[in-house]
C-alpha cells in the first residue's frame, strides 16, 4: 500500500452532522472525494438536498437525514436510517455547533443551555448511538470538531459558553478514545482557528486586528483548507492516532 492509498476511504460509510453548509459541507464533500459514501444530518431540507446532489455528482452515495440531534430519540432514528441505507456507519464526524457572542452576565439560561446542548450533548448523543454499531462491526472512527477556543479566550468578543462547550468536546474526545480503544474505535478531534463561514464574521473590520492580524499567518482559513485534516483522521493514514486534538489555527495560539 502506498502512502496516498492510506488516505483512501473507498467503501467507508460516513455520517456528518451539520453537513449542509460551512465546515460540515466541506467535510462531507472531501470525504466523498476520498471515496466514502456520505450521509449528512441537518434540519434544512433544501440545503441537505443540494449537498447530497454534490456528493452523488462525484459518484458516491449520498443521504440526507433531518434530525434534532439534541434529542436522543431523533438521534436513534437517524442512526437507524443511515444504517439501513448504507449497511452501517464506519466514520462519524460530529460537526454541528453554535456560537453566541455575549458577556457572561448577559447570557440567559436558555442560551447557555442551547450552546451546551448542541455543541456537547448532541455530540455525546451521536457518539454513543453510533458506537454501539461500530462495536458490533469491529470498530470505527469518530472525528469531533472542537476549537482553538477550548484552550484560549477569544477577543474582542466574549463567548464563555462556546469556549466551555469546546473544552468539553476536547476532553470527551480523550475520554471516549481511552474507553473505546479496546473496541477498535479511534476518537480524535480537530481544533480549527478562525474560518470563513456563516458562523464566523471574519470579514468584519472590528475583528480584523484580533482575529486575523494576531495570527502568524495573518489570514483566516477556508473550510476547504480544514477538510483534508478530517480526511486524514477518518482514514488509515492516522491508524496509530487516538485521543488527540489536531490544532489548525494558522499559528494563532502560539502567542
């Protein structure tokens, strides 16, 4: 097997949450380009259909599932639907998330809960639901989308709820990796820096000094620049890697 063959995902069955825009869409398309059949889970039917069409245009099987992954029953039904369509799930990419910029004393209880529910509890719901099938099938891979915000405090905006949720993602990644290694399930995470998506207004001038110029590379990333790292973690190229958090932040956190 050549080095490049180790990145090949032909025959792998993948589920990407939040896979219809931004980072999730880029991940879904990159994984499909590497050979995987890809299911996406998100709530917007029109966006879902567009991404599935892009996946299928590349010759892979695509599937869209509408689900509220903060609800355990929806997650169970989602996993059953994808498993029935694909025959199993080999790779789970926990991408869905939300960020709210607000000073801590102004964060309403329901906002705090919303961020924790989607960024951390939903990841827990999906991981534990998919892992059961992976164990039965002899193993699998889980890739969690964390953030550099798990280990820094962003500025000038305040976002304590988001930072706390992503710190939880990183340590849950390590915890599940340790527990499920015996079942041949590898669990890793990526920790992106500032990426140009609908969730991150990187082009706004008030953020340029702290978000862009403070990073050694002095620019933001595109989703397509982050996606190859997800392919790496999903593939056999990272076969000896579990419990790791791969930081992709343009050098932002070195200072």
